[in-house]
C-alpha cells in the first residue's frame, strides 16, 4: 500500500519536531514524492547526515510503502 503526503509529513514531523516540512506528490501517482525539510537539528551536519536523519523518521518505509522520496534539507536562516 502506498503512502500519502499527510502520512509522510506526520512521520517526519514526529521524528524531527522542530522541522518545517513540505511534502509533494511529484508525479501525482502516490509513489514519487519530494520533501523539503528545514530543521535546526541539521546544523553542523553534512547533507548525507541530514538526509539520513529524515530517512530514520520514515521507519523503514522507503523502498517499500514509500517508493521514492527526493529530499531537500537545510537549516533555518
């Protein structure tokens, strides 16, 4: 079963409570999503570490229920 924008958003927000999260269904197919995640907890971390932090919030759903997720991460300005 595919995931939806609300479920992905809630999982990320639960794992990174300070984050501003915007998730979009990129292809309109419920399988290919893009997410912009802005979090102070990313400060001092490289891009790979930031993405890993987001993937960790998804509790192993990437590649299963969640087919594809393009990530854009940053710290607040």
